[in-house]
């Protein structure tokens, strides 16, 4: 998307639409996890988002599939994106030594990453939020964004589940910020 405007040029419906597309109609997609996902101990895992997970604005059609590569968002508009990943884990059955949430681009984690080191087992769900600004995407399906989790335990090796309880579900949100 680009806007070309010359001083003295008349404002047309097409130009006003371009301005709206750059501001209020920016394409975005928010995925909300609908089913709990089992996360193995000390294994970096991409979260999956299946049926019923999508909510978007603008031209986000085709960015995500609920049946193939369900962990991925592949924006089709080239440019820079802001990414929000909210990881919600259900109350653990063991003590975590570390819980990590990260955003990844085409299989590689990028900064920033968020780590929590709870000292004991907690009866409450835990949430970590990561915000990555100006993530470059070329607008092709070869580039994609994912949300990653890694849970390490101080005692035991049991898999732990993400939370999908009311108000506590993992999300992955991608918002087009600007062209390059």
C-alpha cells in the first residue's frame, strides 16, 4: 500500500480510501486458542489455533488456516507488522523453573522474549505477554509469524496445558503497521 499525493491535488474518493486503509482499515488478525494444547517439558512448541479462532479487520483473508499449519499467520500485504502474543498456561501440576513466551518469524524466535521463573507451584493460571514491533514480512506465504512456548520444570517432566478458560486463553495478534 502506498499513498501518492501532490500539493494542490484534489482529494478523490480513491485517495480518501487509501488514507482510510492506512489508518482505520489496517489489516489485522487476532487468533484466540479454543482448545487447550499440551506442552511437553523443555520443548519449544508453536501454539496452534484451530476452528473458531479467527477475528480480523480489513483484508486478512488467507493469512491463516484452521486446518493446515494452524500455528502460522502469513500476512499477504508486504510491510512491517506489530505482533502481540499472549500466552496463557493452565495452573501447573508441578513447579516451573522457567516459562518462556516468544514470537517467531519463519521458524526463528525474535526479540523480545518474555520469561517467568515462578518459584513454586501455583494454583492460578499464568499469562505472559510479548509485543514485537516492526516485524518485516514480504507478503508471501513463505514468511509466517508464530507464538512459541517453552516450559521447564524444577521437578518432574509432565506436559502442561495452555489455558482456554473464560478470560484466560492464548492469543496471537498481527496488525499491519506500515509499508517499507
